[in-house]
C-alpha cells in the first residue's frame, strides 16, 4: 500500500501543480471564460489514463501464462524507464516549468478553445499515463489485492487536496525537498519493480536462470507477516530471488541513487513563490525547483 500511495502522491501532486499553474494564469490574465476548455482537457486526460490502466489490466488477463509473464516483464522495464526519466527530469525542469506552461498556454489561446483543451490534456495526460503504467506494474509486483489500489487512490486524493491548498496558499510546502525525498523513494520502488520484471521474463522463458536462486529464507520468512508485507510493498523483497533479480536490483539502485543525489547536491535549490496582483481573485500557486 505504501509504495502505491507514494506513486499516487508524487505523480498526482505533479499533475495538480500543472493544473494549478494553468488555472492561475488564466485567472490572473482575466480569461476565466477559457477555464471550461481547460477543464475538458484535464477530464479527457484523466479518462485516457483510466482507460489505459483498464486495457493493461483486462487485456493482459486474456493472455497465456507465458505471454502474461513476458508482457508484465516488458511493461515493468518500460515503467521503470519512464519513472527514472521523470524523477531526473523533474529535478532539472521544475524551475522553468511554470514559464514553459505559460508559453504553451498563450500559443494555445491564440489558436482557440480546442487547442487549449489539447494543451491541458497533453500536460496532464503525460503524468496520468506514467502513473497508470507504474501503478499497474507495481500492483503486479506486490500481488493482486485491494491494498495497492487503496494506497494509490489515497495518494491521488491527498495530492489533489494538497494541490488545491497550495493553489489557495493555505499551506506552504518545500517542493524541492518533497520531490527530492519522494524521488529517492521512487528509485527504491523502481528497483524492486525492475527486478520483478526480469523475474517475469525468466518465468516466460525469455531469460535463463529461473532455478538459480541467490538465497532461500522461505523456511523461516513469513510473507504474510507485518515485516513481510512492509518489505514486499516497499522493496518488492523476495525470500527466494534468482541471482539475476539481485544483480539487477543492485545494478539499477546503486548508480541511479548516486547520480540522483550527486545532481541534487550540485543544483541550487531556490523555492520561489510569485504573488498575484492585489486585484486577482486567486493567487498564483507556489512552485519550487525539484533539486
């Protein structure tokens, strides 16, 4: 549940900040009449993301066992690639995200309401598709139950509330530290998903070594215990992993975490807040660099 809550919170807050920036810009520039196509675009992005998640879930269920394992393995690797890119991109691009969104919004407004809706859908849809893919792969890795879905829903709901409160300036969050901490945690989660993906490919017979165990502690380890649930949910820990799983886990986690924190130390964190004019009915949301 925790890992899916983290995914929902992190990805959901990014999307909420994007929406807040777009809405605040329209309000500040006295173009409230353009909010309707913007919300249509946001709704379309949410619908496409939900449909993508449904396709992944129900489409894979019709496959044979080997095909399911191969599909899950390749999707896990793809999801880890997207999440890793997102974590590093957010650290670099957060400082210029607001100005870039404003520029795209101005261009869309010049073209008409359809272009505005498409711009909003693309801005939010990217986060939604990444979230759907990574949540699906993480749910497959942690097992089929209602807890992962509940965690994801709670994370997304929390992100929506936080995004609204930030927009209204009811709360102040150091977004730079938030994205640094959650980015590091997501790298740990991604390492487990990646290892599970390679295990799926071994189960499908695409990669060798399915019977080559790195260690086996199943004689005393309880997967249903509190510590078993915690380790499985956060680290995707297996009491009987293959050698390839362990190698992949460390080969991804160590260099990725090193590069992430080296970049975080090198970057200058300058959280900023642009106040709205006194006559503006809604203030500009707080944004900060994710370093």
